[in-house]
């Protein structure tokens, strides 16, 4: 419900709140500009009487003296019988130049306050402020959930570039947007009389004034009691009316002064509602707090960015949900596929499964998990493909599934199979699918095959699950899922270094250079996408439609793309890459992997890798030009055969790109594994991690499991564990 509210209110109000935000950002500049041209006067240095006397001596026909919240003194007077306004120096009373309100400022204010539509526009602007408040509050709640709770609110965001930008900008701008929206709503309510704003009616003068010659204004005792900093307006008496009073408005109230005697003949303190309204207005406009106005203006500029990234995320989700061909009605289908998906990718796997089952002669219906029905009259089997959102939660179209499930009793006769989708880097990997599995078991449902999980939308794991499903159904299903392949770029192999032949683990470090771009590609920015160490290079080998992914050991600033590849017996892609020679060209694409990067700041980084897993860690070290503390734990088989990046590591140690190296090898006398070396350094590691260090692990699953077990034991005395560090974004893995 929360996400739906955020999504639809954002889509509906995007243009309105963007217009209000941009116009508000423009208006935030004017208080700062006023403050920049105002002449500062120390408090207690000049009284209102002194200022008025200096102005009266240098200007004829003074009608009003105005002090803006930023401190600028404006004099409205008659010059040659015509009204004029000038800015004056409060110390000398001399004119600094004519004063004229900016026509652009007036136009922008009208746009911001009413959209040039009168009261109807003011109502629309209030609705825009309410939408901004709703979007900010729901966005904060969603971000907290996605990060694993409010304690981890500022942990590193994961997801696509648009998702990360949406979240990271929101965290920075949220406080300013909340303040702007709340103050705007209060001012709108005051405009329509829903809350008091002006307080008591203005002072009028039924009182008698002397009516004699006016006292020189600098000798006016009432004005001498007020410092210049308290002034808002001083209106001079009407020269044609000897009974007219001088009117003074200050921060604290308003009064009427007898210009003949200089006595205050009436005074009224500023009412509380007016003080509250003035304070709210100052917070919203920055008039009187120019620095706050600039901060709010900068946060307001994030709103168009939110609108754009939010629309991209929404459209990507819609585009990611494919149209299911030959989707039978649920009431007549013998096979039901229910899908829980947040970003849309799980629907692609569902479509592949749907087609394979339909080709095998089944009548198949595919729909969202939230559409779980009480019964399916002709159903013989059910499949549930469930992704996990954020910190183990249900995706958008499966929020009510578990509640619906509890209402189905007795359990149906047909069996069910559960397949979960997620990312092992998250501490609650595929948690929602596990919750679904547990709920089904608790309610007595039968399982067709044991529940399984798919990591990072891996087509190979999906195909293996299809083999287990084929055995259970007694018929062959080929789940050849082919996600859309991004546009590839040609890469030329420029060098290779071979390792591991002596230990029967042939490994090559392959360095590619992007092909030269044509003039048109340079003009339109095509051909060389940016990437970081740890991002993935996707390669589709000849004879296959599925891409294989290899972690990059370089970043775009290096000018080349480098990967470490171990040759596996019968491996289609690894064999293809090992057969390459310098000068050969391949087609590949970049897949961002933002979850596997060092966190922000200068905290130390502990790098743990074995075999080819050292590749992205080497790229991280290579990019460490700021000499951030980095400690590498590397595991191999034999230092004479497969010590990958040995010479580069020695160089990086000399350059302080790498702080320390702990290498260990398993096929030497007294050999050990990388997790053994971790245990040997338990005290050192515990001190680094309790001091804020981040951990990056790359390599095979068995190695990663051993590393996690070792670190669990190492951190136990400090009341820490890798799961908690994962939730904070301080423990990241690239596991294969």
C-alpha cells in the first residue's frame, strides 16, 4: 500500500510539484541577494530616530522608511512631486541608488503562489505542497525498509543507477523538503482563513494628537527607544493633515506616535498568531534567514530529479513485465503460475516457464501473487516465482498473498513448487520466498519439488531448476531463459598472462581494449561506457544464447577492460576465452554491479579473494590513488604457479595503494586456505572491523562460506557478525 501510494501520487503530481519546486528555488536567491547588498550595522549602533533624522536631512518628501528582513533600508519619498524609492546607507542616510522590485521576482512569486490562476491556483499550490509532504514521508519509510530499518538508513543504496540516484538524493533532501512542504501548507491554510495569521486588527487613531509643529524626527523620544534592527516600517504623518500620527511597526509590535511631542500615544504588541505566521513565513521564504533559503532552494532542485528518476524506475518496471502469450483463464487452466516481482525481471522467467509448459501440452495461466484465488477448478499443479524486496519483504504485487493464503482451507489436492529470486549480497537473501514456503508447509500444502532459489537472475540456475522439474513431471522441459542482451561493443585482446598450468588450474588474465570509435560514435557518445572494478563483463560465447559474466579487474579510467578467467573442463565460454590470442576481437557488454564497491569515506577496506576472485579486488586496489588503507587476503594453490597479480601487488604496496598483503597457498608444505589466514589474524581483523573497516569478499561459494564462518568466530567477542555488517553495507560479496 505504501509503495502504491508513493508511486501514484508521484506520477500524478510530478509536473505540479516540479513547477513549485523550481520556482521556489528561484525565489530562494532573492533573500541572499538582498543580504549581499545590505550594509550591516551593529546592534545598538543606530536608533530609528537617528536613521530617520539622517534620511529626512538628505531626502525631501519622505513618506515611509522600510527595513527588509535582510537589513536593506528603502526610502519611499516624493522627488519633484513624483513618488520614488531608493536604497540608502543607514550610517550616512545617503542614497545608494534607486530601488525597484524585480519584474522576474514578481512573475516567479505569482507562479509559485497561484500559478497565475487566482484562488484556484492557490488551492492547486496547496495540493502540490500536500503531495510533496506525502511523497517525502512515504519515500522515507520506503527507504528505511529497503535499507533494513532506520538504523541503517544511510547504508549504501543498491539497485539500478536511477534507483540509487532516487534514494541517495532523497536522503539528502528529505529534511528540506519536509520543512518546505509543512510551512507551505501552513501559509496556504492562513491564506484561506483556516488558521489565524494576522491577529488583531491594525491600529487606528481615534486618539488626539497635538497638531502643532512637528518635532525634528531625530529628537523623537519614542523612536529613540528602538534600535534600527527592530524596525519594519516607519510611516511619516500626512503633511496636509496636522492631526495625523506617525505609525511605527517593529518586530515586537506597532504603535502611533505624536509627531509634535514625540510621545507614543498607542501601542499594541504583536499578537501570537502573527508571530507564529511570521516565523513560518521566514522559514519558508528565507527572508531573514538567507542561508536557510539557499539550503531549501538547493533541496527543491532535487524535485525534478526525483520526478525523472521515479518515472524511469516506474517505466522500467512496466517494461520489464512481458506480455504472456496464450495466457489461459485461471478457471480453465491445469497449471497456475503466480509471480511476485518488484522490478519486473521475475516476469521474464515466468514467461519462459509458461511457454515451456504450454509447449509440453499444458493449459497455463500466469498472474500476480496477489490474485491468488480460493480455488482453481481444473488446476493440477501450481508454481510460485517470488522475488524479495528490500529487507526480506514481499514485492509490490505480492503484499496480500500470505493473508490470502491463510483463508484457503483445506489445502488443495494439487502440489506447489516455490522458486525464489534474490541477491546473495543482501542479508535476507530470498527471504520472502522462504516465508511463502514456510506458510505453505504450515497450512498443509504438498510440494511438487523442494523449494529452490535463483541468485541474481542467473539463467543457468534457472535451467538447472528446470531439469529437476522435468524429472518430477516426467517430461522434458527446456527452460532456456534469454534476458534481453544489451548493446554490445567490440573488444580487442591486447595481452594475456597465463597461470596455473602446473597445478591443473589454467587461468588467464585477459586485457581488452575498446575498438576505435568512429566520428559519429564520438559525437553521440557511443562506444565506451563507463565502468568500475567489480562491474561485470557479459560475453555470449559462440554456440550459446546465454551470456556469461566475469568481474572486471579494471575501471574505465584505466583505458582497458581486464578479466581473470579460469578454464573449466567442458566450459563453453571459458574455453572460448582461453583460445583467444592478442589481436582477436569479441563482442561484450557491461553490466553494472554497484553493490560490490568500496563504501564512501576513508575507512579501511579488507579485501578477501581466492583464485580468480582476486580480479575485481586488484582493480579496486589499482583505483586507490588516494592511498586509502586496504588490506588484501589472497588464497591460491602454489605461489610459483598461480600467484595472480604478484608483480602488480608488489608495485601497489610500494605506491601505498595497498597497505598490507596476507597471501596463503594450499598446495605447498604446511599450506592453508584464506580463511585459515583470517583466523591467524583474528585480533588485527577485529580491531580493523570494530574501527569501521569494510569487507569485500570475492570467489567461489565454498570459499565465501568459509570466510563468513571464520569472521563470525572472529567478531563474536566484539558482539558483531557478518550478517549485521551486511545490513550496514560493510560486508559485500561477489560469489560465483
